[in-house]
């Protein structure tokens, strides 16, 4: 049974290609995700020799000294600029056990077959290899969603991507066969003078609507949304928007690993799971 096509791969590639030339001016959410990944990676006291940077953007994720890195992006311009290849996460062209670390920053939330992509990532890892990923999660762009719903109250259209919550993210890792799966979430709040500043940032970070079924936003509707967005402003006239970032970690199974806790016990933190592999 094939995965439903919620997102348009073509629109996704085109949005990323459009964002690539000016991405350095709009990379703050990517940097927030990347820094979180790097902090978690620093907690793992082991060497990685072959790394996959999946969703490489401009190639700013730096591998540990001496490691080989393969960069992949769903957008051709990002892939070319980073010296990598263009490929979709649910159609990876790598043999099993090719890497001992896979990092995926800021792209997995718009993959049609996310369970399939996670399974391919796990298969591409060697036994006891590490996967670290970060992406937009449930609760992101709540203010924009509310403003658009107000503007289209009679016939609201789907304009904000479906979002994964932190519990579902952990479950997806387990279903894909990862050992010691952990997911956590952290908020990044940004304040805007108007809705157009937010839209400009979303375009610049390739985060506008790439759903397969999408309809244009009329000027009248956009004007109503702008007013609704302004009505939600703080006393100083700036409106708060939230980017909810889910970070996940999982290990390719290996007999040397500690046994997982009983399902539903919720006793392991992300830090503990990482330290377990020191």
C-alpha cells in the first residue's frame, strides 16, 4: 500500500530552489535546529566516520574532524551548492549499512512517506549507528493558522501543513525499527510587526505551502488575515508566532545496546539515551 500524496514533490523542490540564493538571510530556524542537533551530538562520546547529511540546505552542518560526509537535499540548488546530490528522503539511493551517523535537519515534516523514509534511514545505518533529526512539529505557526481561519471563516482552506506531535514522532521511530527512540520538543518564538514579515521569512526558509491540493490566497483574504494577525498583537503592536521544533534520536539495533524500558513507562530522557551510548 503506497503512502498518500499529501505534499507535491515538485512544489517542494521549486520552493527550495527559490529559497537557495538568499537562504543566509532566513536561516534562523534552521540554525536553531542545527544547534540542537550539534548539542546532542556533542554528548555522544564516540567517533563517526561516514555521515549522511539528509536535507543539507547550504551545507552548514559541520562533520567531526576526519569524517566523510555525504550531502543530500530534495532541492537541486541546495544539493549543488553543498557538493551533494538531489534526492527525496523516501527514495534514498544508498546501500544498507553505508553510514554510522545520519542527520536530518528541517525537511522530514514535508515527506509524503515519512515511515518509509525513516525505515530507509535506519537501513542505511550500520549496527549501533545514530540518527538525529529535527523538524517542525505540532503547534508551529499557530498564530498564522488562527489568522487564516478567521479570514476564511465561511470556507477555510488547508494552508498550514499537517503536523506531527512529539508522541507520534517517537512512535514513528519505533515503527521504523530504531532502538532507544526518543523525541522531545522545544519552542522558538518570533515577534512580527505584520503578517507580511512572517510570510517573507517562510518563503525565505522554503516553508510555504507545498501540499498537493492547495488554492491561491486572494488579496481580499490576505487583507483579512493581515488584520486578524494584527488583532493578536502584544501591547507594543508586534505579534508572536511560534515555531515548535521536534528533535528525535534513534539507534540502529545492535546486541550491545541496553534493553529498552517497558513501553509507556516514559522513564528515559533524551540526555540519558545519548549518554547510554558513550
